[in-house]
């Protein structure tokens, strides 16, 4: 049985990474409150360094490594945000990093990794990227897994810790899921500080690693087809599945078109530039309200804002036509 991290692990991570990451704002959103019909607060991780929550867990992990482990160089797999964040941290702290990405990764993320000076390798798909990274790790590089690591989970959980501290009146919090580290850490922190709060997960169709793991009772490989590249984990893990099973109310799955519509809703009504991985929270919010009723105070963790105008225009013209 997998051991869950504790709120003490999250607090330790917060103390370690505090000088290196931003305490992002948690703000009320009058615009989304009007749209959804319930009070809505937002945790703005799109304003975090590198444009997403990823520096939290990565910094916690990197600061735990020995000089020898860092000196060997690190390797990781990323669909976009994890890689660009690790590459940026490597540049700042002065160690070598190799980032393996699927060819479908966003062009702006690929460009950001290259600009940082990290070594970038492109693989055919996410599964092939993991295989390639494992081969590089076997040659002596230090492997940093994007989500199957208790230090990564605890670091990401600091976003939930801050959200609970800043908005103690929440009744429901919605978090998007890729491999599951963000929701695992966030749920650990929130359920420890605010036990009454329900934590909900959301995935998109074609990026359903966690919901498929829950259905099967164990992690299973999934085929990635969603436009939400930052949610494109080829599998959950025993560790993240155990956290979700223990702490999360339900994992909702929404189509790409609704995620794109959510991006536009965030832009128009919350005045935020966000990714589809954040846009899918809006569709999930409507479903949560349908399930539990309108007497709630809703928190949405806006996980990132690394999206280009050309990306969004392309999505609106294809999968998101109903969102325009």
C-alpha cells in the first residue's frame, strides 16, 4: 500500500522553497461568480515563475539533491510546463538538464526549453519520451519524475496550503489532473487545514490517466489525444492514485471543446490568460454545482497560463467552435 504524504511534508516544502517561488495571489472573482452563480475564488498559479505551478515541486526536489546528483545532470519528461520550469531552474542554479518532450508539445514550450540552454530531445509520443528518459537515467543522469515523487507532490501541495490559508471559507476546490501530483499535494494540504472541503479533480477526454486508473483500480496506460498537452500523462502511478482515492471527491472528465470554452470564459469574465488545463475547471465547476447545489463557495486552482494566441485561435476554429 502506498504511503501518503502528510501536511507536515507540505509545510517542510513551503519552508524550503519559500525564497525561490512566489506566493501567488488568491483572489475573489466577481466575473466568474456572476457566470456560475456561486462565490468563486481563484488561486493564480498562472502568475507563478515560468507561468505555472511546476516550480514548487521541482524546487523542493532539486534542493534535496546532493551536489553529486546535481553534478551528474538531471533528466525529465514533460508535455510542456514541467520541462520549461525545470530548464529555467537549472539555468538559475547552474546545473545541466536534459528535457525529453513528445513532438506534440507546444512550440512555445519547446522554444522556452531551448532558450534556457537545456538539452532538448523530442520523442514520438509521451510513452516514448518516458522510455528515452529512463534510458538516459540508466547512463548516470539523475531522474526527476514529473509527478511520481513525494517531494514533487509535497512541493506542489504548497499551492493548496496557501489557498486554504488565504481563503478559509471555501467549501469546494477543483484542481486539474495530469499525472496527479498537483491534486495529490493540494488535497493533502486542504483536507488537513479544512477537513470539510470537498476536492474535485478534472481531466479532459483523451487525457484520462487518473479516471482510467480509478475505473481499473490500478494505473493503466492511456492513449493521449486531448489538446491539453500539459495534462498528457500516459499513466497515473500507484502513488498519485492512492492520494486521489483517499482524498478526492470525484474525478470529472470534460471534452476539449468545453476546456477551450473555459479558456474564453476565464479571459472574458475573470480577465485571465490561461491554458485549457485551467479552462476545463469552468466546465467542471458547473457539474459540481449541479451535484451539490448552489450553497457552496468554490475555489479554482488556475494551474498555468502558458498558451500562445495562435494556439488558442487554432483550438477555437476546430474543437472549440461552440465556444466562440
